C-alpha cells in the first residue's frame, strides 16, 4: 500500500512526458540525461572501482538506439568535449590530443546507427538480436582500435604528458618492451581494453534502450 502513491506519481510523470512535453524537449532532456549518466558510470566503475574499462558510451549507444543518429552524436561529442575539461579542472593537464578521441565516439555512434536504424530486424528472434549486437560491438571495436591507436601513436611520439588512458597505456608499454614498432604497439595495445569495453557497452546500451521503450514508449 505504501508504494501505491509512488507508482501513481510515476505513471503521471510518464503520461505527462509522452503527451504534453514537445518532442524536441523530450529529445533534449534525454540527451542531457544520457550525458550525465555517462559521467556517472565512469565515476563509479573507472574512478571509484578502478576497473580497467571506460564504460563511457553505454548511454551514448542507448541514445543512438532510442533517439537516432543526431542525438547520439550530440551525446558523444558533448562527453568527449567536456571530459578533458573536467580532467583539467580536477588537476590534470589540458591535452589537446585528448579532444581527438571524439573521432572514436563519432565512429561508435555511426557503427551503432548503421544497424540500429532497422529496429524491426532486432525483433525477429533472440539469436538475430544477439548477432546484430555482436556485429555492432565488433565493428565499433575495430574502428576504435584503429583510430585510437593512430591517435595514441602521434600522442606518444610528439606529446609526452600524462593523459586519461592509463589502462591502454600499460598494454602499449608491454608491446614496446617486446620491441614492437610504436604504431603497432599503440594499435595492439588498444585491443584488450577496447574490445571488452565495446562488448559491455553495446549490450548494456541496448538493454537501456529496451528499458526506455518499455517505460517511455517507442519512438
């Protein structure tokens, strides 16, 4: 009985959201929420729990699935622009190269949207859904490994200042100790972290998208 007022209030908020809030305001609100939740996820799992994963695109993937290409790009670019600034104001070094990782975010959004735009195909069967999510994870992983590796190559070659990529740097340094060329070490060093991160964030992002469909309605 004590939970009844909460659920009634929740239903009223959902009805108000779906029926009275203009579409562009709903989209903007959800984009801002996705952006904040990306930061919260990173704080919990990377900063507090010290997991060697970033997990900073779960809600970017969800926004791309639920809202589309442009909102997904907005969430990705906003995060990759604000994150280095927050790092700087918290005592880090403002590194111009860090902004280049927004390229990786853009590639993640596009590789997700290529499949997410055909949402009906995800409803054919559970196995088809899993196959599509694996394809998204593998494609986005390949693109981020190559693009991040190239950025890391120029970063390590020309700028010797600390950055926020320490989990990947440990793998890169291990390849350098094995006398791999710098470019090869930078690309290979991306694989363990980037592949795992893309698998987790793709499936988690899709789960968040399904929750949005259930509670907020289909777009």
